[in-house]
C-alpha cells in the first residue's frame, strides 16, 4: 500500500517532511526545557506592524504547540491521497486516460504546494512562539513576508497545474 506512496512522492518532499518534523519537535523540546524561564505574562497578540499589543499568561503557548501538532497530523493525512487513487479531483471528472507520468507529476505538484504551505505555517507558529517566549516584537516584515510567501506558493501552483493540464 505504501509502495505507491513512495513511488509517487519524490525525495525532496520526503526531506522537507523530515525537516518539518524536526522543527516541530525542536520547538516543543525547547519550550519544555525553557518553560521555567518564560515570564508569567507573555505577548499574546501582535498588531500588523509586529508590535506587541496584548499580553496573557504563558499557558497560551501550549495551545500553539497543540495547533502545530494538529496541523502536523493533518499534513500526515494528506499523504494518503494517492493511496486511494483519486484522479478525478486532479484532472476533472472526464474519463480521459491520464498517463502514469502525468499522474505522478500532478501528485508531486499538489504535494509540493501542501508541503510548502505546511512548512510556512509551522515556521510562522514556531517564530511566534519563540518571539513570545523572549517577549520580542515580530517585526514589521513578518506579516507582509508571510502573505507574499503564501501567495507565491499558490500562484506557482496555479500556473504549474495549468501548464500540466495543457500538456494533456
């Protein structure tokens, strides 16, 4: 069953998967080890300019860690897509025969977009946790950079998928 997964997903995505996992586990271990040094009142919200505008108790960061693990689990579930052979969602509901190489390229394209979104989300959450633990500003660049990176990923995905569909 997982042979099909290994056949479809190319190696850079597997490496990225390991990197995401190490990041999440590293943030968790760091939070646990550093917990007693975190001030009781930590930043809870930053405005669009990256300035701290609300504080809360440090227990709120446990929820962010839980969110990271929830997204990690959701990411793991997304790996099951090729195991069910859902081609209709990739290539439309028409019954055209899709060559195996195009199917693999399409899956890798979809997974690339999902993996990059997950990487960006996990790094955003980790950065927010680290800034909060050290009571630092996020920086004026944080929100625009996040928006630009997500939009770049979606735009790249859209145009690459469109090019792949035209090649059929």
